[in-house]
């Protein structure tokens, strides 16, 4: 079972945003992908949604199956219980503000990854820094992904993915060993799109 790029499709005030993850051990099976999506949503609800604004939502997951140096095909899966909405009505933080979680693998490259989580409210910041409770919640979420999300048959594990380049012509990944939520807000910016 090869690596799969999993895009968490989100919106804030109707504007699209996404987090792009890589997992291994996923297969193109409708039931298993639905189970994975619902379990991923449950982890997000448990750890993050309480700190996210009521106008933020996690809408679906897009699975992009990798074939060597390219994306073979992609498909989008909604959640059995519908989109997940944030539950915090406090004023949202600036839209470009994100909580950066740094991921690391102790070994050869690719050995560093970044996840920018967005949609949090002003009460998640104290003196311009993210609160310890939010950083702990973000780390618990990422640790759940590292430990594996069940697809009903087995677990899919978070990976650090290197995209193809002239030096490395195929997608390459490594497991994630550690994650650290950064205290200072990061600037969320538009990233290069998937192939």
C-alpha cells in the first residue's frame, strides 16, 4: 500500500482552505476510506474544533493516490455525520494567522514537515502567543495521526512527504517521530498546489 496525500478541505466564512497530509496504508475502497474520514473527523472534533470559530468548518477529505512521480487519481469523501463546524463564538483571529505544528523524523530526508492549523479564535491567544492548552490540543491531534487512524481494517499513519524534483524523481516519505506546536502565530500563505 503506497502513500496517499490526504487533503483536509475546510472553509472559513465560505473561503476555501486546506491542510495537506500524507498517510500510508490506505487503499481505494469506499468503505475503508469512509471509515478513515469519519475517524479523522472524530480526532479533529476531539482536539481542535472547540477552539475554532463557529464560521469555520472541516468539509471533506480528498484522497490523492500516488503512483511514483505523479498523482494517479483523486477522490473526495464527505463525512457520515456531515461537515464539522467550530464551536467557539468568540471573535476569530486574523484569517492569515495559523498555529504551526512542526513534525520531525529522526533519520534521512524527508525529515521535517509543517502543518498550519487555522480558524482559531482570539481567546486562543494571550499577549499575541498561542495558549498552552491550544498547543497541547494541537499536539494531541497530531500524535493521534502519528499513532494511526483506523480505516476499519488497519491503521494509516502520518508521514512526511517529499515531492518529486530533478534530484529525487519520485514521491518519498518517512514516518513522523515527533511534533511540536509553536507558540508564535505563523502566517498562513498560499502553497503550491498538488500536481
